C-alpha cells in the first residue's frame, strides 16, 4: 500500500516577503489548473458534473469561494516551504 512521505516542512517559517508571494503563486496554480481543465474539454457549470465536464471553479481566481482559494494557497505555501527546506533561497531581483 502506498504511504505518502512529503517533506516535513513543519519547522519552516517563511519570511513576510515570501508569505506575500503565496497569494500570487496560488492564483497561478488556479490559472494552470483552469487551463488544463479547459484543454480537457471542461466548461463552467453551476454544479460539478464529471460526466458533462462541468465545474463551478472555472472562474477567475478572485471569484473563487475562499475554500477553493485555500486549497491553492496551501499548495503554494507548501511549495515555498519545501524549496526552503531543501536548502534553496528565494530572492526577488531588484
């Protein structure tokens, strides 16, 4: 049986400038997800219907319900924390 073993990032504390970056990455995560769904033939629909390939999440990020944004934020945050945990630095060009 498969047992996931993600990198333990529980001890990683991101500096404020990287926490701010989380929302931008979360929005991009959603944009990539939406582009992939559209490429697979999915369309907007008020209720999710896998057979008809309809989802209410094919909207701009700022129109998503907070619960959906939180999913993307978690992905972004864990990605940033993993990069730091693996010994990399993230710096913005000046």
